[in-house]
C-alpha cells in the first residue's frame, strides 16, 4: 500500500490527497502503489532429473486501484470534477506519487472510472483503476555523474543509464562500463553538438535525431543494479569531451 502522507498527481490536472483531509477536493483512502508486481518465468523441467532448468524471470505488468471521495462547494462544481476524471479514461498518463522524502512516477492507462454522487450533498465516492504496462517506478537521479565517477541509485531494481556526450571529438569515442563492456561511437562529434545514447535500445541520437547504425561500431549496453554501482568513463579517440550520466532511481 502507499505510505501514509502521500499526494498523487494523475496527469497534469488532477491532484488526489492522502496526507490529510482538506475538506474541498479529492482524497484517496487506499492505493496499492507500493505493492510488488508478480514474476513470470518459462520454467522447463529437467528430464529424468530433479527440478527445472534455470530460466530468466520477468516482472508482470501491474494493476492499481484507488478508492476515495471528492467534496465540492456546489453540485455544478462536482459535475465539473466528475467530467475531469472521466476525461482521463483510456488515456496513458503520468502518475506521480509524493511520499515523505521520496517522489516517484510511472506511466499508466486509466482503465476504470467509477463516480457515485451521494445525493443532496455535493460529494461523491470514486474508484480509479490504473494499468501499468511497465511495472517499474522511477525517481530522480542522485546527481549528474561525470566521466570516471561511480554511478549508482537507491532503488531496488536495475536502472537504465541516461547518457549525454558533448565536446569536440573528430574521431569518435568510447564509453566504458562494467565487466569490460564498452559502447564505441565512430561518428565525429563537433562543438555545439550533443550525442545521447539510449541504453535501452543501443541507439545513438545527435541533437535529438536518430543516427544511422554505421555511427556506432560496438553497441554494448548495460544497466545499473541497486547498490554501490561502478564507474562509467568517456574515452575519446582524439580531442576532448564531457560525459553526463543520470541514473533514475528505479524500483518495483
């Protein structure tokens, strides 16, 4: 369940409070934001032997439920709030949860919307169902790490680095990571240009535009597990450059 004292933002226009009763506004009574997602695995039994072959495991998508109530100053304003909620149905939105000392977010589709007026009072009960295709939650990076620094995060799941490179390197460069891995760029990078490496896909972007596969000669990527981390460094073939790495706090 969500920690006491939380405030939830659904998209950019709806704030639902769980920290204390404010009178007018939206309030939730429960929210399974911090429940763990299920794990799936394709287990294959060992023939004529004990147990299964070792298999990779993956996290299932998550379904979230939030019941609560809303209080308005008039029935016309209550209807406006109802329509505000109904507009979110079937849309992918950013869900941001502020808990004491920690703010995390994820993208989710609003799949269920229930809104029941109380009657004479401009009050109603609601129930919202959210579907998270990606079950992970994200938080801000501890800092922007420079070349040679140990990158880390304080979540509980592997994080994908967010990497940007600037400088003047006419013959390309390498980014080194754990266990001898490296990402090698052959494309020249000039002053005023920025490379961004997508460590989810291995793609390279220059000033926001996807570059051809020939711009990269070795596209090894890696994630950063929770805990002490490891150094990431920029190694120019010639010239000088700057590596800026952010590690989003990634949790389940």
